[in-house]
C-alpha cells in the first residue's frame, strides 16, 4: 500500500436504483489523491462527478448506493466503516464544500453557530468563549470582513461569496487532511470565483491538505489543480498532470472540452460544442461510452470498452487511438472541429 | 416588539369590520327580538316601550355605533333569555373552554408532532404507515364518533374516567383527547411531509458532512425548518378550540362557550350570539398574531422583513 496517497479509490461502482432501471452513475472509477495536492475531477453535468464525491462522504441518498469497490483513506476502507466511525472522520479528517452556498447553510441558524458546530461535534471546543474565538479567527483567515459581527449573522444576511467563505471556514476549521469541493464556485460570479479559488489554494498550501475539486469548468482546473481526472458517463476517460492534459489531451472527449473553451481573440460568433448529448446512463452504449459523439470512432469503438492505457509517464487515456496519436501533438485542438 | 404593536393596530379595522358583518347578518335573519322576548300576548304599548329600551327604534347604523361603543367598554349587552350581561356569561364559561382547549392542543401537539417525526424518519417503513394510518383515522372520524367511543371504553367499560364534566380536570381528559385526536391527525401529516422535505435540503448534507449524528441533524437542523406551516395549523386549531368546541362540549356536558353559543342559537338570543361570535373573531385574530410572532422567533428571515 503506497503511503504517498491520502485517498485511493479502487474500482468504485455506484448506482442509482430508480423505478425505470439501474442507473450506473460511477463505473469502476480508480482515483488517487496524493498528499498535499489539488486534484481536479472534470466532466459534464450528469457524468458521475458528484456521485463519486458523495460516495466518498457517504452522502448518497436512497435509492443510490455503492455496489462495489474500495475507498481507502489513510489505509482505512471508508466503505466498510460503521456510521459512528465515519462520523468521526467526517468534518475532522475529510470535509466537504457544496455547490450552492445559498442553500447549503441552514437558513435559521447563525453562521457562527454552524461553524462552531463542527468544533463541538468533534469535542474540540473547550469552552464557549474559546470556540467563538476560534471561529472568528477562522472567519478572518478566510477573508470575511468584520468577522466578529458576522459571527452572529444569518445566512440570508450575507452575499453568495461570503456564504461560500463561511462554508470554507466550516470545512477548514479542524484542518482536515482532505477537502472535497463539489463545484465550489459554480454559483458565484467570476471575480468572486477567482478570490475563492485563490483562498482555497493558499489554505491548502499552508496546511498541507489535499483537495479534490469537482467542476465542469476547465478554467477552474487550470487555475488551481495539479492533476486532473476527466470523467464521462461514469467512466474515467483520461487522467494526467495539469500541463500534460492541457498541452496534449489524448482522449477525443477531453479534446472536445478544450475546444469548447471560449478564447479571447477567437471568433466571437462561433463557440465550439461537442455534438450530441451525454448518453442516458440507464442505457449506456456498448463499447466506448463516447463513441456515439466521437468523430474518430470506428467499428471497434462501438463494440468493446477500451482500457485506460498509459500514454505518457503519468498520463492515461481510455481510447484505442490514444497511443497511435502520441506523436501527432498538433492535432490536439483540431481533432474535434471537423 | 414594534412590529407586534403594528400588527395589533392593524387588527382594529379587521375587528370592526367583522363586528359590522355579524351585526348586519343577525339583523337580516327573520324574527323580531322583542317578540321573542315577550311571547305573543302583550299590548302594543309594552312592545313599544321595550323596543325603545333596547334601542331598536333607532336607525340600524346608530344601533351599531351604540353596540360598538358598548363593546369597547366591555359591555356586550344583556342576554334576552338569561337576563344577565353577556360579558359575565362568557367570562363564566370561558375558563372551562380554555382549559379544554389547552389540554386538547397539548395532546394534539405531542402526539401529532411526535408521530410526524417518527413517520418522517422511518419514511415508507412500517412505523410510517402505522402512524399515517392512525392520523388518517384521526382526521376522518368526526369528533362525536371518537367522543362516544372514548366514553364507551373508558367510562362505561373500564370506569376509569367520568362520563361527563363535573368541573374537575380529570373529567376533561376524555373530551380533551376526543377534541385533540382530530387535530393530532392533521398536525402529524403536516409535520411528516414538511420534515421529509426539509431532510432533502442541501444544508442537511452540510450538517452530515460535519459528522453530526442523525439525531442532531434531525432535531438541530431539519425540524426547525419544517415547523413553520405546522405552527400556522396549530395556531388556527388553538384559536378555533378557544372559541368553543360546540360538539365536544355538548357531548360531555361541559358548561363552556360552545354550549353558550348553541343555546343562543336555539333561543334566538341575539346579544349572546353576537358575544360568542365576537369571541371567536378575537381568538382567530390573536391566533394568527401568535403564529406570526412564533414565525419570527423560528425563522430569522421573517424577523427582518417585519
């Protein structure tokens, strides 16, 4: 067991058992988060990113559940822990930030109280005064102005950016080893997004914690991630260090994502989109899940699911053509544009 | 508290409006009160004197103003039939009604909210179905049925509790359960559905991610958010119980406001009827005020708007 990794997800399968059938949301995901690293998990809506995160935190709701696989955190398999053991880890060793700061805070409780609760539930608030002091200190660290006054504010009295800072304070107050951020900036405007990302990066570097950041926004990934996993229809289709991925995307889906980023100086009338839609997870196509939308797909792609193959030192891609195109770097951006 | 004052002042027009409505309605109803009072064999002279004494010869609008000024002085007129001031009749009957209402609603809240919570936690499992079945029965079985059933089992068969009211608290237990049973059913259903909704909210995930126990998540986070509609319902129920439980009071022979109202209707006792309807109005107005105050205690978002 490698000790360089804080979190290792091994062959995770998570499904939603709906009335219409079984929806395979996470299909054999392998994902590793090294200590002190910010790892991104990217993909379109409905590709299984959030389900992966929820599987880690045990926040899956009926009728979703983990079918098989292991989630090793510091050598312990989170999927086999009792609820009580998991509660001890939640909030203290692993914490989570959610997408909607508007609805992720309880509207009827003071934000100070909600942050303090994390301390209290893990028995780390010696006295009321000390707990309050810690919370205010944390508020200051995450850049909440007038922290003392904000301690007794209610969520509706704060702006979206401030609320997300409160969420970060709540998630970080016990200095967890792993922070899972599920679309942390999607609900915020772009200037606030940059501030929040910078804050997360700084806090991460200060405390040596690892971050799994889940997003559909490649801009966010480029901003703070060091390593990226790309997910499509419940499968990891490519993973690579950040610069590798942006410079030499191997999988046609990743290439399509890259091509879809609007560019300054590009044609303002034309924005590239990947043709087609994400396949219905109830009826996944046989073979490569991207084959229906892939312009380079061949007969074989529609028959068998390709393995994740190593294309570079630390770069893996789930495409039969990944190796063949290794030398054709120039095609990276152009591939999807036919 | 400033907003409470504002609300109170805002209620004065509502109050006067309702009184006007009652006043007009009761005068539209056929039947001359003087004749009701005197019977048939009296001289025209007597009738005229009485009409004058009761101010019935004055224009209706003036009658209303006279009545209104009486109300603000605590004078609701004399009961035609009982020959006593309406105010003192209501004051005599009110304690019984209030005690019954408080007992019944305490029962309804404990049973209703308690079983609602259990049903929500055990959603779609056996306890949920059992409690919701009971609550449906509570809502659909009319009070007189459950009252008779309770009387049969606990008074007649088991001889545990008195059959009808003797003024003691013990004798109010059965009526309170009969009256509260109905409310408990709707409180339970509303609590369940709102709690189920609240447990779906995003902040519940946040609370769980902190490592809170299920109990702390439910009682510390979900319950308070789910209580607003339930409080409205409970306030309405309480105010309607406070203004007299007509059926329950009749069955258990409780000398409360409900019985007073039935008597007033049967004997065409206009001032008394006006008095009891007025009491209902006041109770409903204060019930909704109480609900509003409780809202702002529970939900800070409402506090600021007020």
